[in-house]
C-alpha cells in the first residue's frame, strides 16, 4: 500500500487488545523511523523511551486522560526532549558526526560556536520549547511506519508530564516528556472509531493557494 493509503487506514485508536503484542522486529522498525527523523542542525535533541513493562504503565496512568488506552497498549513510546541546550551536548553530537564521517574534530567549529551563541542567549524555557518541537517530526514518522506495518497507534499529550518524568527518572537524564505514542492492535468491538469514516476537512479548504 502507498503511504497515503496507510494514512487513510490509521486512526487514533481508542481501545487496544491487551492480548496482542507488537513484535520486537516491528517495534525496531518504528523506532528506526523516529531515529531517522530530521532535526534542527542534526542535533537530535530528544530521546525515545520504550515502556513495555506493565507495572510501569500502571504507574504512568495517573493523570492520563485515556488510562485504559495506555494500560492495554502493547508499548508506550515516550518522546522526551532535552531540558535545555548546552555546549557539552552540542560538542558531543558534532564530535560524533565528524568521527562517523572520518573528519577531524572541530571541522564544524564555526557553526557550532554560532549555535552555542544562539541557545546560550535563551532561557531554559525557550530552549525546551525548541527541543520539544523537534520531537513531533519523529512522532509523525513513527506513526507512518506503524501504519505501514498495520500496527495501530495513538498519539497523546493528555497525561501528567510530572508523573511520567518522575517514574522514568527523566530529570536525571536531562530530559522532559513531551508526548506519548501508544502502539498495539485495536479491539474492534471497543474501539468506536473503527466503525466510523475517517474525517478531514476538504482539500480546497485545507490548502490555501497564493
């Protein structure tokens, strides 16, 4: 199926079958799609935490708007962004770039100096607003890859960031949760959207030509 057909097939599932699990092979494909997502200056200022452990999911449902969806999903992917930029983080990324490309370290020094100047002049909140936005590109690609594999997904911002961050120890990692992606297989009887047509506003209204 084409990407467009895959996107027409998917919807934000409202009920999962807890007995059906996503295979490790398919999960890795979804994670790889997220890893390959483009990011500003190639910094990849976020990480994806994979939660399969049922006890952890039970703890994370505190504050979730759809606790049963979280509880019954096969996996929960937590997209967590850097809490702020730092010279050390930027240098580490670009040292890795030059090492992989077999270039001398510092090859992009003038560019990274400019990045440091920009981000160091911002507040921590401004930094996080920027790193958080990067996660949504990866989230979208993960959903697209899941749809190609006929794996259901539900993106979510309706959860307690404080609860998730504490349970997963994200503060110690310099990360803050941004969004979740539930993965699994729909329970057709309980997922009311399975029986409804997909609805999007018409193309002529969605697209504004200038």
